[in-house]
């Protein structure tokens, strides 16, 4: 696998992390079947793609970027879909996470 493919898999894994983290909200404590299946399926796919990416990428860098994509994505989703507070300091700190992700990618 090339480095480019590994980065692509990592980004997809991060996007799937957003999906499963948001899916948890809809499972009602894993008592609702379809949201629970969606959440478990996307979590499994996310972990699998992360595992493939770390065959080529440094595990610390890949894991930090995976978590960062998920954290930023879920926070943004929460603000716009769940009407969580949109505050200047929240945006500032999310921007710091994004800066960290970019920095890790640039200096892996």
C-alpha cells in the first residue's frame, strides 16, 4: 500500500468515526436495533481502516489524526444539528485541533 492510499484510508476512517460517534446518540443506550447496527458497523469499519493505515503510517500520528477528525467533526455536527452552543472559544479550540492535525500530517 502506498502512503497516499494509507492517508486516504485514514481520512475515511476519521469520517466513519464521526458517523459512529453521532450514531451512539440515536441508539438510546443500544436499545434501538437499526441505529445500533449502524453504529457498530461504522465503528468496525473505522477501526479496520485505521488498522490498515497504520501498516504504513506512524501509529501515533495516525491515531491522533483519526481522533482529531472525529472530535472536530462531531463537535461541528453537534453545533449545527443538535443546536449545541456555538461560541467563539469553542471555534478557537476546534481550530487549534485542526491546526494540530495539519501539523501532524506535514511533519509525520
